[in-house]
């Protein structure tokens, strides 16, 4: 494997993959990741939504749950959420998780900074955030932690935890400069989160990916591998007002006509993965009212999120071909009445903007407003605009996300749709700039 720097912010120096820094940091913190059971999630697309649905189901089951996801949209605190702290925590834990308070975040980061002198190498920014999450969850005495991988799996900072349940949502070509050039290479990296005794829940259906997962599971002594369509399925997935109406089947239970307030057919698959993962963790079926409550309370900001009407304003962090294809299908099924699309698009390096726009569907785009993503790894707006023009779509370039959103709002008619996409960095900046 070539030298890679997994799970670190754009622009950070490349380092060989290792978990040594993370292990040393947590060893000096008395291994907080061992203080509670972990449900570990990876995948190319869908892992954040699945993690958030899973956490919501566990909370509805009466558990105190910590959750770490990435990236954040507006504030770093969004990456670390947990139950309210205090003597009445159990009574209040059924409400949606709260982001880590600023004071707690600062305190943990201050302690971790003091521990750096004990380490042979300075930890990355992402490693510090994950260490902070693990420590805060231990302080809160959570019953379980839902932990989303930052990138890949095998060498991700989160992989110092041993997941009792390992979830792999999807596998597609993405981050190939870090994870390898083929789907099999990427699957091997993601399967690295599977540990001895774990139940593995798999949403990917490519036989080559399934083979990788089952081989890894056998090698490490995982307890069980559950496959989408074979062992669990979303058997009904219908459009409903404000989301989807689902029929779900797992090895433990069946749930019919349960409402999920998230948009996109793919969210049905995320939901059944989450239900199966929760039931695998509990080794018991979830009651119907728990599934109904858990799904009804699920949120996933920046994923086909409706933030405005007249014109319709949608935010979606799709940033690869698989994600853009799913976004295009959702636009056809759920928002076809929204009229032509004015798209605000910013893309990170490593992605071909023409392929992304082709997957989204150029015919539905009236105008592309190209902007830089707020990241050192952004592609220039000119590259995005040129790609749109090659596909026959009118395009303009603006110097920031906020100006792109303003331009879209000024240009779009009331019966059209404004879509912000291409990167979660762009979606986060757009969210912050909207009234």
C-alpha cells in the first residue's frame, strides 16, 4: 500500500497509514473507546444517514447513545452528539441527541493537547476529534456509541474501536487516490472495520464486494454476515408527503407502513440497514412503536434537505457518481414538479465534474452556477463551468458559495428549483448563508 493520509483534513501532509498515533493517544486517555459497546459504520454513500437513523432507533429503544459522524456542515460540534448530561439524563435521552457543548469540546481538546508530548508523532486533526468523541462518550456513560468512519476503514482513526456491529452501506469508486483504484480495493479497506465476534450488516450487492466482506469476516471470526436482499430488505418503498413509506424485513422482525421523513428512494435501504443493525446489537426484534418513533425522529441535514419554497431550495451533498445518480432519481420521483433546476455546484479535486453532472442529468439543468468549495482541495469554478458547457448547459462562475446562492435566488423563478450540490463543504456553506 502506498503512503496515504486517511481521515485528515485537506492540505494536511501525507503520512503512511497507521493507527499507532491514535492508539497511543487513547492509551494515555485510559482507552475510553472500551467503556461502551460500539456500532461501527463505513461505506461510500449513505453512512451518515444510516448512522443517524440507527442512533435514533437506539434512542427510541431507551438507550443513551453517543454518535460521531463526519464531515460537519456548519459547526464542528455537529460531529459529536450524545445524551443530555445530568441526573435526569435517562428521562431526557429520548429527545434527539445534543451536539457536544463548546465548553466540553474545549476541555477535552485541551487535555488531548497536553497528552501530545507523550506521543512519538503528533496526531492529526481528525484523530484529535475522534479521540475527543470517545472521551466525551465515556464521560457521559453512554450505553452505546454509533461511530461513522471518516474514510475507508482499515486505517481510519475510528478503527481503534472494536465494533460489536459493523455496517457497510455501499461501495463505489471514490477517494481512489487513498483507497485504491478498484471497487475490490475499496471494499478491502472498508472491510477492515470487521472484528472478531461482530455481526456484519452489508448494503452493498456487488458479488465481488460481498466476497471481500465474507472473506474478511471468516478471517477475523465475525459472528454473522447479513446481506441486503438475502437476509434483510426494504420490500416497500413508496413516496409519501415529506418522505417515504416503508415496509422493512430483517432476520428479527417485519415492519409495514412505517414513515421515514427523509427524501430519496435510497433512504429506504439506509433505514433497513439501521433497523437490522439495531436489532443485531440488541439481539432482539425492535417493537413496532420503537421503529415508528425512531424513524419518525430521524434527520439527515444536507441530504436532500428542503430549506426553501417558491422557489424550492434543496441541499444535497452528493459528491460522486453514485450519489449524483441517486440524487437525479430522487429529483425525478419526488421533485419533478419543481420545474427546471438552477444548480449551485462546487466540487473537490479528485472528482471529474463532467461525470458528476452527467450522472445528475444535464437535461434537467437550466443553469449551473459554479463556485469553489470552501476547502484547499477545491476545483476551480472554471473547471465545473466548462464541464457544464460541454454538456450543453449554460454556466456562470462566481467566487464564493454565498454569492452563488444569492445569484441562484435572484435568477430562479418561483416555479423552478434551486439545487446546491457537489460537496458537503458547499452544502454547509450554503446552509450558513441562507436566511
